[in-house]
């Protein structure tokens, strides 16, 4: 079965990307994936702004680690996208989206410095 041949990773220590990473490995192995544009999902977490920003920071760290293991995982922002994010952050630094982008980029920077 596909799940035995290409298992969902249980060794991931940081939150985030494990479902996307699995999908990339499935795709890279030639497994056909289908998109259903009528599918609906509800994913909701009750958290404070501080918790949400910490989660974004962790997602930044996690994408660096996941990309080391699976280079075809294409979610690590390129230099130009990081530049664009930083410009947008500078334009509206107090907005929720800017705070989240900043936390995400900080997580990436922290993880890349540790590498």
C-alpha cells in the first residue's frame, strides 16, 4: 500500500508542513493526486495573538528543516519573496498579516543561522 511504501513522517519534531511534505513525496514517487474543488474543510484553533505568532515562527523554522530533507518541497520563500514580505511589513508593521509574516521570516532566519 502507498501508506506503507511512503509513510507519513512521525519523526518531525517541529510543527508544520508534514502533510505538505508527504504530498510532495507522494507526487515525486509518481502517485497520482487529485484535486476536488468542491471539498470543504474546517480547521480552527483557539489561540492568542502571541501563540499565533509563535506558531508562525515555528513554521518558519520547520520549513527550513523540511526543505533539507525534501529539496523538492517548494514552500521556502525565495529571496525576492522575502524582500517583498519585508517591504509589505515596513508599510503596515502593526497589521496582523505583517506581524505574522515577520514571525515567519524570523523563524526562517533563526533556522538558517543554526544550519
